[in-house]
């Protein structure tokens, strides 16, 4: 890296060498990408979402390509927290970048129990709380669309986890800033956004949904303008770091999020198209900073010029 450009960032107490992170669900448990890139160059690694018990996910078909994007209904398939700690964490703990565990549950109690178990794993720098999941005690309404439900989950995790708590926000809301402020007030150290946008695709010949689950989460370049707008709004409405996610494929995409107010970014769907997307974006950010004589990446964050 160019010694003249300081790419280091700190997100809620987590020090990272640069702002490029991997998005949960798109990078496995990192080992899958080890032959393809230098994992130690990453700013941070967020692993596939974890639940208390192993989860098989939804039946296929569960991925559908769309114009400039992808619909997925994987169903949060994962090995469960115990196997993650015994089988996956030893490899991750040997890497330099901080490791963040994405967690999800169906009840507040499940989130709290996950937080407590991860708190015992010193190699985990933080948790990213996925609040886009259905609250089974509230009729299946997602935690992330109800300020009180979001508050309850974040507060429960905060009580059981001693390190950094990030909250991943759902875009499927009327006003994302309301949920963002609720998460901040409940003890979140940072906010990740956006998660996928609920979508649907239909086979016009069979007249059936293309996904076995009927609906799925839309990701990829198609959602980037929505994500940039929400990052800009949340960065203004809260006082904690924001991590931008949604359709980032190039350094230009990432820089747009940084200018909008994100302190770091996550790359997701692009990993499926180009396994080295994180490295390309990282190199591009450095080149941009050098070209525009920006000595510190932090000097770029939130510099969008909006006429009022």
C-alpha cells in the first residue's frame, strides 16, 4: 500500500487497516476464498450469519439472477454457533483482519444467547446483529421494521456482549432513520446498511415464482442508489459509524458510499462475480486518494455537497 495514504479506520472500537470488509453470506467463513486472494489485506471479515443451531436453509431453487442483481432465498443456511467456534474459528483467528460474527435469531432470547456464547470467543472482535429476521413471538414481523423490537434485540445483545456491537439494518421500512436511532439508543456501536430488498420473480411460462420460497432478497448493483440514499440519511441522523453495503462492485462505488457518510464498506454480491473484487476495490480506493491528494481516508467520509 502507498505509505502516503492512511487507509486505516476504526469502527466502534474495531481498528482496521482499511475500510474494505466482506458482507455476511457472500464470503462463507473466509477459508473458501483463501486460494484466490490475500485475506490479510482485508479491513475486516464478516462471516456467514450464525444461529444457535445448524440451519439447512430453504429448498432450491433459491437463487435467481435479475437485471443488474440477484434474488436469493438461501434461508440463512449455516453450521451453527458451536461448529463455527470449533471448526471455523481456528482458521479465522490466524488472520490479521478483525473477525465479526453476524448473528440472527427468531426471538430476543436467541440473540442474547448467541451474544453470550460469542463473548467467550476472544478471537471475535465484534458481532453484527441481523435484525431483518422474523420475530416469531410477534407474528413473524421482522425485528428490523419495528423500532421497539429493534431496541429490545440490540439491548439484549449489548447486555451479553462486551465488545463491539454492529446492527445491520433492513431497507424494507418507511423511514430507516427511525430504526437507526433506536439501535443507537439501545447501545449499538455502529450500523451496517443496507440488507437486501424484498423482491420476487415469476416464470411467465409456468406462472410460478422462480424461487421456492416465493420471495427473496434483492442484492447487487440494482439496489446501490437506494443504499447510498439510506447511508446518507442515517449518517446524518446518528452519531455512530455507518458501514455502507449494497451493489458495490468497483472502487468508484465504494467511494460514493464513503462520500455519502460511510466510514467503511462491505462487498457482497460482487464476490460471486469476481472473487477478487475486495482487492480491486481496495487498490482503487488507494489510487483515488493518491490522485486527489487525500492523506487520510477519514478526510473523505461524509464530504458530499448537498444544497440546502
